[in-house]
C-alpha cells in the first residue's frame, strides 16, 4: 500500500461507525486532496468490531510491504501451515504467493505463472503439506494445480472438457478446492458453469454435481467448498452459493442436504476452525438492498450454524428462529474475499478490488 492509499484508508476508518455514503465519499476526497496528512495508524483511536465473544481490534498496518518490491493486485486467500506461517495468494505474477509470519514480516515469496490466481487450499499427507491453487483462467488457461509449499508442481487436474465432462458451451473457471480425508479433491467451478467436480487423489475424475440455477440443489456463484466435520459428525461439504446469500450442505457423494441462508451477505468460502465457521462477505446489501460496491464484512457462525458475530457488519438478529437481514456497518472493508484464522484465534482478512491493499488483521479481544 502506498502512502496515498494509506491516507485514504485511514480517513475511511475514522469516518464513523455507521456507513453514510456521503461521509465516506467526503473522507476519501479529503484524503486525496491532501487534507489528511501522512500519519501513523497507531495514532488513530483503537477500533473494536464484532459482537459477543467474537470481537476484534482492527490492525490496518499488518502485512504492509513495499509495493514496488512485493506488489499485490487482489489478496484472494490465505492459509496457515503447521509451522504457523501465513501463506497468501494474489493474482500479481511478480509474486503469486506471499508468506508471512504472524507479526506481518515477509518470510518468502514465489510464483509467476498464475495470472488469475484465486483459490488456495492447504492439504496434509502424513508429514507433508501441499497447496492446491486455482487459477480462474480468464486468459483461456484455467488450472487447478497441487504444489509443494515452495512452489514445485506435483499434480495438475484435467480440464473437464478434455475428459468429456463439459459440453462445448460450458465454461470452466475454477475458484476453490477442498480435500477429503481419503485424498479426494473437490473443485468448485464458481466463475464458470457452477459444477462441483470430484477427483481422486491422483487426478482421476469421479463425478460432478450441482450446476447453475435457483433450485435448492443448484448454485449461483459456487465460489467456495470445504469439508465440515464439526461436532464429530460424519464429513459433509459446505459449498458457497454467493448469489443466493447462502451456504449449501451436501453429502460427500454430492447429494443436497440443506441450505444455510445468510440474508444480505454475499459470502465467499467457508473456513472451519474448531466448531466455528468464518467467511468473508464480498458485498453487503445497502441502499435499495442491492449488491453494493466497496462494501463487505466478516460473518461468524457457531456449531449450530447460527450467526454470532459480524465484524464490520450489523449485529445478527434472529426473530422466531429466522436470521434477519445483515448489512455492512463500519466502513472498513472493501470486498472481504477470505478469512484466515490463526492459532491465537486472530483473523486475517483478504480483500478483492480494494486498491491493491494488503490483508487486514483482526486481533481477538
């Protein structure tokens, strides 16, 4: 983030607890005109966001790097490895992968072959860890690649057209993967034809399910997929249907089970940590209840899939057991694309289309 971008973000962060579009615009204009000078974020009032037991102090300085040496376009996703390192993917081919420690210090960087790098999943195989990278392929070269933590490619999944599973008019734009305990890999074609594709650990195609539509068992932007074993239950899949403001639960064989409706929240992938589910909300519904640019928050669900906190958003309210509309409240985030939970229960928020800014850390209080 350069100094001008920092000044703009600092101005927005102090614009008020409730989003007032005119005030936000005025704050940005003031920053751009030079009225907000270069100051340290540490001089700003401490900002606490979230609800109940899940409240966080906002750290806007975490992870900032020299953008000339280590630039980002979109900070798409982040995972933590066994060593405690935080590994993030961006679609900037000068360094597709940035690796931080928890203090925000850069430890390593690599990757120049994923121009639409998007999904990042960590899998464990005995004593080894691997990354699964999804490149959307808007340049005509979509790919799902398995690599070592240092970037060596060890497996590439086939394009579904090459194995006869897609028709000529079906596009393939993979956004996310998850890996089951038996090694099976599930690919969410969230920017393409909305199928979920299941492969064996060695890349053999098993099945596909889902597809595009507004029925319960279909998807509108199947942006993420993860395995859910909370509470010791048999594993199931939680799959995002972002346009429906929902997560949808499926069996590991692709049978629809239920919908978790999150009104007002255009959620990205589900991230499971202990019994909690975390997700970035890429857009909020604000004026006229439409999908509003430069909005978003984080949402947190408990083991019963009830929302317990919305950092950056309105407090969750249930009436007669039904979750009410959730909206952005603090003007902090622009398109929360992913949340990483570290072993201290702090959150790291990756953002899309956020003026090439680095992740924001939310320190658990």
